[in-house]
C-alpha cells in the first residue's frame, strides 16, 4: 500500500518551520493532533493508494506517474519564485504550468470528491466541461452505454479526477486577464490547508475561468484576478489565510497555533458566513467589495 499525497510534499515543505515540520489541526475534532506534536510533510495530506487505477494497457499506478512528472515541473518553478522577492524570471511556459498546478490541485484534494463522485451521467460531465467521445465514430457515446461503463469501472472517478483539469484547461483560452505572483514582505506565520486553491465562485467549479488565489509559500501568492489593482493592503494576506482555513475539509497545517486561533476569532467577530469572507477578500483586490 502506497501513500499518495493529494498535496505534494515539495509544496507542503514550503509551510514548515526551520526543522521541516508543522503542527496538524483536525477540523472535525477542533484540536491539534498528538497534543501539539510536530509532523513531517510525509505524514499527512495523503490517501492510501489514491492514484491506483488499473486500466487496459496502462500500469496500475499510471496516475501517480502523471502527477509525479508534473510535480517535478511545479517544484522547479516554485524554487524560482521562493529564491527572490521580485523579478522571478518566469517565462510563459512557467505561467502555463502554474495555472495548471492550481487547477490540478483543485481537483485532487478531498474537498472535490463529492462533486466528482456525483458526475455519473453525460449531462453532469458536460457541465464539468468533459465530453466522452467514441474513438471510432468520434461522436459522443450513448448515455446508456456510458452509464454501464461507470457502473462496471471501480476506478472511473479516479481517472475522471485526472482528466478534469486537462480538459478544462482549454477554458484558459477565454481568460484575458493576467496572472501574477506577489511577495508579502512581512508574512504572517506559515499556514496551509487541505483545500488551498481559492476561487471567487467555487460553486462553478472552474479553476481555469474564475478569479483565483493560490498561496505558494507563506509570503508568496499566485493571483489570477480580473481587473486586479496594482496596490493593495498587505494585511489582506491575513484574510487569505482565514479563507483558506475556513474552506479546509479535514486538516490544516501551521507553525503557530495562536495564529490559527486568531484567524478563527477575527472571523467570528466580523463575518457571518464563509461566502461573506470570500466576497470581501476578492472584492478588495478589485475594489468591488
């Protein structure tokens, strides 16, 4: 049995302390695991054999191979970004892969499993931007035939999770607003959740044609926001961390438990719903809050 990380270890290492470890907060139990024990990135944010999906003509772990190959690219780009505060030296290809990294993680994390698990009909797949085509006729397959395939394939949803970002990435052709990486020179304590990709409209489930915020490190954030203002209050990073915390499904890692407590306290004092917080965060970056 293999532990397949839905959040890559190279990504998680960016949110550890100097010893390469972090605390783990359980959302459901509302407490830190192990009595504030410190854990390594290898210890969490994985599911056993999550990328095992036997298919005719493919090895059992072909999904893990695909993810690993992509992660090597992402890691090199993050190394560039984390090395300096400005002038990251990113080329167009790097920006393409950063966008795909965000979209891939959006679909890999457990928060999206319920949505993926409900996509059993062709209509539901079409709503997610996926068309199922017969390789011989090049026409969409018969709905009844597709239903039988889904029923008979226990690994259908794992493959769908991998297909969704690759298919939906073409929505970027309609994305005319720029992407950017911003450095927050006085960062708050490191924190990350099992659902780190934030969308303005998560109900649309389109990580490639929606405003997006994606923390890459405690002081580095990837933005793709239409009409994003050039100058904004750096303390907005506090509310970005808050939103990421509030949309976590199971685990949050951090290096300062008091910071996590502070995020919860301020949220309860100032917001009634997560949607209200989300609207405030994205609104501040466009001046439309």
